[in-house]
């Protein structure tokens, strides 16, 4: 009887307070709005300093390159497991807002833009994967559902600058920069003040430079990570080139869809799918949800050329469904990776896998950028199918 009471008390004491998850979701949304802020105002920046055509892919890739540099350093030094995740999140949010706000400098140059966007990406390495680490420290069960909400917030944060553009806030593009910078500061303070270290956190006591790479010796970790890599090959390239897809459809079919508005809608559909996938994972498991979502997005890759010649309503519905499928598996892969990682290295495992995944996203973004100059834009999305095919091959044998 005493043992039962002690066990019951322990479970209750470890149960997170009800405010933890919603505040973490809000903070994740607020801070990740920095991600596409530079891309949403690319036209205004081009007019201000005379950026050449094709700059969007390079500006986006500078953020991605900064992110993978940051995650690689964080994973190597075991930052998320050796230090307080909440403090790391707060510090990175403050400096990320500072980098973002640097786009308001009077004497802005192409080099400064690339540098501050790289810095923003570097500091996002202390926000996105660290946010997942904080969630894992609070929720040892139903992690798929929790990460569904958290990654959904990331996706919504990614879409946020586009809705500001669609609402004509871009007539004064400084508003977008000021808004996203302020949101990042707010998100950082929310985590620092309201979300202390979680009850399931088990900090690493010493630096182990090879600890991250040793995780790939674990079969379940390796297969889950490889599935995630296939997903990441497609995800950011799909988001980055959705504006081009809508523009191309407009030109072929003489339609006038708002590019920023429908880009926002497509990406936001992915946020909703992350939440829905999290709920479904409670019943069917993360592996099944990830497998089905990756399969569907792979099918859309293969049939994408035909989508440019269907009716407007079919095109929009198809692209929104693709936006759902391409994002729904992201939190489930993170859940699979987290559950396959030893507790003391959970933050490092998530950060390392995220690092490699985003490195692959740079390759796919640049590939589509190159292909868009030499091929008809209607066929370039086929090449994204390489990711789902690779991911499905490894995921099918994951238990």
C-alpha cells in the first residue's frame, strides 16, 4: 500500500502543469516566425539594394546553412543536454531577434543580408530542436501528440510572414521585421519565465564529442533518422517553391491567385496536419502516421506536372492536401527519433538528426533552383520524390 501511494504521488508530481504545453507552443510559434521573415519581404529588399534574380533561394539557403552550422555545433558540444534548455532557448531567441532586426539597417547590403540571415538560422538551432527537447523533458508519454502541436506551431510560424505580406503590410516591410522580432523576444521570455527544466530531464555530466555519431549504431535510431532525412529532402523545397508553383499556374491558366495568400494557406494546412497527425498517432502510432503521410506526399511529387493543367479548384485543393501530407510526418519522425535515443542524449540526438535533415534541404532547394532555370517549372517537383522514396524504404522496417 505504501509503495502504491508513493508511486501514485511520484506520477502526479511528474505530471506537467497545464500551462506548460500551450505556452511552449506559443513560444515556438513566436520564435520560429523569424525563419521566413526575410523571404516574405524579398521583393522589397531587392528594390532597396538591387538584389539579382534568384536571390530568394540563396537567402533561404543562408538561413538553412546557419541552422545546420548551429545544430552541428550544438550537437557536438551536447549543449541541449549539458545546459538548461530553457535558458538556451531564451538566449537564442534574444539574439535571433537582434539578427532579424538588423534587416532594418539603413546601409543594408547583400553581404549584410546573407550574414544576418545566416545568424538567424544559427540561433534557430537553439529554438526549434531545443523546444522539442523541452517537450521531451516534460512528456515521456504521448510525445507524438505533443510534438504534433509543437511542430504545428513551427509550421504556422513559418507561414506567418506570408500572411502579413498578403494583407499588404509589406507596403511598409519594416512592420514584418519589427513584428517577427518582437514575437521572438516575447517567446524567449515566455520560456525563460514560465517553463523551467522538465521533470524527465537527465543532464549529461561531461562533454562527449563522439556521442552523437554513436547513436547511428542503434538500429531504431538509424531507421527513424533516415526516414526523417527523406522527409526533409522534400519539405523546405516544397515550401520555398510553392510561390513559383502558384505563379506558374497563374501564367499557364490566366488565373490571378494571390501568391503570398495561397502560400500562407498551403503552409498553414501543414500546421493543421501536424496537429491532426499527433492525435492520430495516439491511436495508430507514430510510425504508421509518418509512413502514410510520406507515401502521400511522394505520390503528389510524382503527379505534380499534371496538377498545373487541372481546374483551378482542383489545383488549389491538391496543393493544400500536399501541404498537409508534406508536414504531417515531421513531428512523428521527431517522436520516433526521441524514443529511440537514450535519455541523457535525447537533446543531442534530436539536434543532430535535425542538423543533417536541414543540410539535405539546402541541397534540394538549390537543386530545384538550378532546375527551374533550365527546365519547365511544371516538372521540377518530380525530383522531390527522391526523398519520400528513400524515407519509405527505411521506415518500412522500423518497429
